[in-house]
């Protein structure tokens, strides 16, 4: 039987791939398992005139 991965978050059910990613979404940061950083969605352009303007919420 394989020895338990020392990177486990303590739940006892971690399945960690070679990249340090667990099936639950946590990642190994070099010291502990933690949630991945949030990546904010940015608009494709910084020009506000290019944003959608003809949206009719009543349709």
C-alpha cells in the first residue's frame, strides 16, 4: 500500500496529481494545501464605448 501523501489537507481523502492539484480544487502552495487564487474577469477592452448598450431588460 502506498504511504499517505504528506500534502493532504487533513481530510484523509486528498488525491493530489503531479502538479499539486487536489480533486477538491485546492492546490499545494509549497507549504500547505490552499484554495487557488481568484482570477477576476476583465473586460476585453478598456474603452467603455465598446460595451453593450442596446440591452433591453424587458424583452
